[in-house]
C-alpha cells in the first residue's frame, strides 16, 4: 500500500535528527529545536547565527508567557 503525501512527509520529518544548537534540552536552555543539518548551516555564517539568536529570543519569550509553541520564523517557507 502506497503512503499518502502527508504520511511521506511525516516519515521524512521523523527520520531527521532534531536538536537544539547547544545540544542540551530546550527546557533547560530555551532554545528552538531544528534539524541538525539546519543548525549546522545556520551556525556556519554570521547571518545564520543572528537568525538563530533571534529565533531563540522569540522562543524564550513565548515560553516565559507559558506558551508551548513559538512562531520564531526559523522554519518559515521550508519544504518538508
């Protein structure tokens, strides 16, 4: 039986290694979770480091307000 488009997307998503930039738990650091490849790519440039820092700032602010999810824009426009 063939998988539906949404099932394929979930399968691809779950195979990725998701982590924070520091490698610690988000509950300890307040950082965003992202695929390891994305974090590596962002950390390699100054512009990427700024984008990651801004996303972490938004995540920490949302967490402080008691929200589980934050609209930080790190994954915006990505095909998954």
